[in-house]
């Protein structure tokens, strides 16, 4: 069973703080990982992709990957109210399965 | 350039009716995907097209669901004898190629409500 798990939240952080979103996945062979942001009533929008162990930074966003622990996270620095959304972790399961599997998402609320 | 478009944005139908949902992918994207998203859940894979052919339809829940992409561009998801449990947002996505490196871009979705 290919699974991606996330804490559903809501995760509530004050404006300016660091928000930390976590995701675990079931397949040790997975190589590609994505974070999508989804505002209420809108479609998912890709914000980060990561393929190698370690950190990948893009502006206020940092994705962290640990394949040995089957764990991927997203850090949002200097959180803004406009970051309030659901963050979906997605994992590409290869090895013949070849699908992008999404977690249920973590709802983030940034309060002023 | 234009993104993925889907029509209609909302569809309300009665139990037992037939519905068609349309997706127009990004120009040049050969891979096209249909997902279904229920409230509080992530998108759930339904079917994937590479060109005109359905390369993987393992996510279709039953034989009431069918999808086509006759010219390798626009795709239509067809649902026969709709049931209340089919109510969800149906998302279409496209990418240059079906791989872990192929970023999937989503359309705005069609919200289907079966009364």
C-alpha cells in the first residue's frame, strides 16, 4: 500500500514565526517529493520539489528530505497571513507504480 | 501561456444521470491526469493518459467511470448513473512527461454535486 501521511492540523502560528509541516511516506524507493499549496476552493499549486537528501531553499520556503527516515518537511519562515492554506505533500511512487500520491494535507493558519 | 482549463466549474445533477467533465491541458503536455478530491482529503488518482491512450486507469472506482482523450489533447471524464458518493471536486492535471521529474500542473477543478 502506497501511503503518504500528514498531520491534518490545523497548525496555528503567529505572523512572523516559522511554520513546520511534516510528511512521512511508505515506500523506501521513492525519489521525488513535492509540496503543493491549496487555498480554500482552489486547485493545488506546486511550491517546492525535492529529490536529494538535505535541504532545498526557495525564498521563505525550505524543503527538507531524509530518505532513510522516509520523511520530508516544509519550513515556512516569516509566516504571513497569506500563507494560510492547506499544504499537500505528494510523493512519486516509482518501480512500476508510477503515480503521484498525495497526503491528506495540513491546514496552516497564520494569525496576525 | 494558458494553464490547464476545466469546464464546467460546477455541475449539479440528479442521482442516476450521466455527466461529462472536460479538461484542456497545457499546450504540448503529453501526460494528462484525472484526480478526485473529497473534502478534507488530498487528490486521489483516477486515470493517466500518455497521448491518446489511457496508460493507467487503475484509480477509476468502477465501470461507471470512463475517460477519453481522442486527439491527445482535450480529455473528457464521463460518469454514468451518478451516485451521491460521486460528489467531489474532479481535478485535471497535465505534465510534459509522466515521471518523477514531470511537474504536474492542476486545473481549477469541476465541483460535482449529485443530489
